[in-house]
């Protein structure tokens, strides 16, 4: 195990600093996981970790992590169609929302499913919200934290994008009656829909273009009238959703061009007037580098100003290590009863550079204080780990999942 990653370190070597592996679970050989990971505190006191799979045949998996050193597989479900994927999920109380996205437009069954998970081993489907349509692939990511609304990036039957890359936009679905969900609001980047009077936005160069569409659509109890949206090539948006039928733009920030697009997550640190904004790497071998985590001064909400970036893992050590290299998901200070919440410590995944921990006490000089990079999993097609998402519980235990075959890694922060 190495503490200092160098260009000569091999992908099969584990790299670590101030993090200890408590357990590793291969999830019955179906360890290719998406970017949905959430924790349930059951009525009988157990802690159950729910994870969405990256692709078929599996849908979602639940693992009992009450004892983080001894995780126990509770249930693993199958998708009804090999052309569907879950990718994203969220949990509130005893309800689970799971995304449904198709590999192509026009598929049936896309949208999201809402389950009762009072008994985790026996999820009961309460309803399906349909997002199918001739130009829709369904739902890519969901955000569900208050039992009343699902916020999501999704297509719709009545939405035709001018460019097929722009097919998913921000939608709000009222699930206060879980048996009868209905749309409460929507917003898309002006000029991306057929019929919009605004011109189509200027595209990035083809080698970097990913689309003007929504990704993470986060709403927090501190500001239920605000949505913090990563709109991929469109940048970071903050929206006023106090009237969900008439959503308005509060502010926008984008680094591209000159950077290479794909803003993924906007994480507000409310008490400090900061936003932490993560990119997503989507090309192998460093082809779209740099993909970074940014710090924005947002004390003036309408005028966010970038003041720094997190120290990046070494390009020389990781870019050619195998697969993707760059920023991706952050632990998003979820407001649930089991979630770690901090306005100073930020934890994120960086694909082949593992999971990394940062101290933002000085936002002008963020410090990396811990990391863990597992060795390449068995049968890994990329040749290296590809950590995809992360959740941190209130015990400061870190749960991180591999995109292809590694499954679940449970870690302790020694900070």
C-alpha cells in the first residue's frame, strides 16, 4: 500500500492516505454501480445502504451496514428490460425512488419507480411515473429528500430537443400522494427545445461536447425555494422554485469555454456563502482533462465568483492509469438522519484517482487531507478502479462504489 502515488505506481496497487479499508463487498459479482447511493435508518434500527446499478441486468442492491466491518447483502433486484438502467436513486424515510433511463429514445418503462421499503428485503412498488416519449430516454438522476417532491433530470413525451444531446431537463414531480405522482414544474435551458424563440446555444468543440441538459438537481431544506443545478455544458444554475409553475433563473456560472464542459454538481455551503461545483470526466486516459472541483464565492447570489479549485490528483500518476480520470460525484450533505454534514470537509470521487477528502477551511487554499485508491478490481475492463459515487454517514464512515466491477468499499477517515 502506497502513500504517495507516483507515475510508476501500478493500477493493481492500493494507494491511501489517512483512510482505512473496513470492508469490501463485491455484491454477488454484480459490482458495476451507478451514481445513486443512499442510507435508510429502518424502523428496527438497522442501517441499510441502497445502491443503483450502472447497467443491466441488475437494478438496485441493498446492504445492511449496521456493522460497517461486516456488510450483509439483503436484496438485489433485476431490471425488466436489458435496455434499461437505474443509475440513480434516493431514500427518504421508508420510501425509495429509483430512476429509469433507456439506452435509446422512445423506450417504454422509462421514468422513475417509487417503492415502500419499510421491510428492506421486500420492496413494494407504489407507483411509476412515466417519462417515455419519442424524444425521451427517461430519467438520468433523481433528488428526493423531503417526501413531497422528486427533482430530476428527465425527458418528457412533449419535449423535443433541437439537438438530441439536449434531451433531459429539470422536472419537479409531486409525490406527496405516492400513489399518484404528478408534474409540478419544469425548466430547461432556453433555446434547446423545438419551438423556443431563443437561438440554440453555442456548442463546445465536438471532442468535448456532451449536451445542454440537466444532471444533478439539488434542493436543500435550508433553501427550499432554490434549486442548484448542474446543467452539463450549460454550466451551473441556481433557480428560484418558490413558484414551481413559474421557475426563474437567479444566477448562472460557466467555465466553458475555455474549459471542456460538463458541470455535474452544485453543492451550496449555506453558512459560508460558498458553492462547491464539480465537473465530470467522461473521456478515458485524460482526454478531457482538466475536470476539477471549483470553489465559488456566492455571497452575492446573483454574481457567483470563482476563487479557486481543489488540488487535483497528479495527471502524470493517473491520466494513463486506465479508464476515466477526473472529478465526478461529491457527498452532497444530504439532510437525512444518517448523513454526515459539514460545511468544511468535502468528499468526492475521481474515478481512477479514487475517493478523496478535502479541508476547505481556507477556501482560497483548499487542502487534500485523505484519499483511498483501491487496486484494480477483478475483471475490470478499464484496467483500473473507477470510483463513481460516495456517501458518508454520521459515523464518518465512507461508502464508495465502483462503476464497473469492484462493488462497495467501506472506509474510515482518520482525520
